[in-house]
């Protein structure tokens, strides 16, 4: 049943703009699939769905990128999805809209920055671990520039 439900969820978010879990539950119900909110929340996490923001400000679920060609570049994600960033020592914390952290962390990982040891993404927060405090300051500058936060 889980495999069928996951396939239905992916099909629905690919076919239309699904803005929230309640809308997705209704769409699944119309397909004959009953699901609790807790199960749906786990499904969204397991499927690695992300929330994207349209130019008009509406948010919708999107399937995870399946190939690097389909993965938006960091310079495209940051201007619309970066809410804030704050660093201390060699650690940098980025805040994003709910469901967007994984896409940005993945894009940062693809950059191959030597100053970055790694990233850890939650739902709306990313922890970037830099090699040193100086390296973290450099990463902060790069991210701010890519996000359009510096002149």
C-alpha cells in the first residue's frame, strides 16, 4: 500500500500545484487512498518532496530532482528561498521556507567548495560546517552574493 501511495503522491504533485498537506489528502481521497496526516507527513519526508515558491508567492510541493540536469543551481535557489543566515565559529546556519532546506543543501554540496566539510539539512534549516572560522566567513560571503544580498 505504501508503494502505491507514494506513486500516487508523486503523480499528483507532478500533475498539479499541490499547496499543502490537506489539499494532497483530499486529492488522495479522491483517488481512493485514505491517509492520516501523520502518515502523509512521513511520506512527504521519505519522498524528499520540496516546497517551491512560484513568482507570485504561492508555495507548492515538487518532487525531488531525479537527475542533476533537473536540479536547480544554487544561484537560482538562494534568491527566492534563503530567509536568513547566521554564523558562529566554523558553523553557518541558513533558514529557508518549510521543505526547502534539502534542495539548497544539495545544491551547496554540488558546488564542491573546499572550505565546506559538509551540510546537514532539516525541513527549514541548514547547518553548514566549514573548515575554519575564516572559511565560514568566506562561505557566508559567497552565499550572500549568490542570494543577491550584497551589492
